[in-house]
């Protein structure tokens, strides 16, 4: 079974607010709190399930049974929290000469935000040679670690603001990673069970006039991450990400499976 995990990456000098990995507020089930709040809700529910009260002197057996059953109500909705949303402010990073913004999807200090559903595993199964000119390749010992940019599955720009989206890997140890092992001949064979995401970073191209419009709305721009919070695993499974203007509702970018 393919394993996907997410590690916290930090851009030098904190290119964006999200890269600083703060504790983020999660909105779900009528609450807005950090991961720790949802963890405490789950732990209290488990403690209640495990508690067996003493039967009251004036309590019938049937009344006692119903009271104990009420304590045993499951914690599934607290263990796996559906329809959860995280909003994170966007700090813009624009290269006027290249005509593009650099965006990095947010991370959190208290849990792992998993973007595996939004990223395509497009590492080839077999390579004739390791593409050191395009990827970062660790020396084989005995496997070779291969790092490259993460490819987004479905990235849609709003043409009013963004012309196109392209993947980006900012340095040697980031992006998407897998292992390759050399066969008996020259070819290198992929370890198909390894696919690791350290960060998801992409370029969003915008002409100067478009970029200035985006700059003017920066204070209202957010990453809106929709997904499922899995409390025991301390993970948030992202199912959709948008960059939107929270004031006007205008969407700049949407990422989906």
C-alpha cells in the first residue's frame, strides 16, 4: 500500500506566513480551535467510555444499564472529524522579472497536513539513468533517494488574476521524494511503496497589472483548506485547497484531487 506522509518545511527567511508553521485554527462540528482542542475533546470522550459508575441506591438495574450505555456512546465523530476547514493568511511573494508568485501550502506545528490527495505520484517505474540534471539525487547506499518538484493533480487558476500554474521545488531536500535501486543491468527501479511529500510549492504566473490587483487584496487573501481531521493520527487529510479573497469571495487558485 502506498504510503504518503508530510513533513514541515521552512523557506529561508520565511517567504510566506504559512511556512512559519504556527498552530492553526480548525473549524468543524460547530467549533473553531487548534488541534489540541480537538485532541482534548477526543481524550475526554475516551475517558468517559472507560468509566464505570457505581449503581445508585435508588436506581433500578434497567436505569443503571441505560446510564452506563449512555457513557459508552462512541467517539467516532471525535476521532474522525469530517468537513473540517482551516483558513491561513497568505503573504505574497512576487518576482516581477519572472512574472510569477511563489506559493507554499501551509503546515501546522501540532499536526501533519497531508496533501497526498492533491499531488500526483509521477515518478517513473524505471529509469535508464538517474536525472541528476533535473532532480536532486543522493548517492546510492544502496538505494538512491530522488527528490523533485511535486506535480499537482488539478490546479485551476482564475484567469482574471493568474495565467497558469507550474510546480516548483525550492531546494535539494524538498518537494516529492522516492527511492530507486539499481538493477542487474544499467536500469534503476522505483520503490513503488515509497512516496514522501516534504512540501508543496508552486508558481502562479501573473502579469504586472494582474499582480498589482492581487497585491491590493493581500490583507484579505487566505488559503482555505478543506478536509478531514483524524485526531489519533494527528493528521489533517486535505481534500481541497483554495486561495481566495475572504472579503469578496473571489477565488484565485483552486487545487483538487
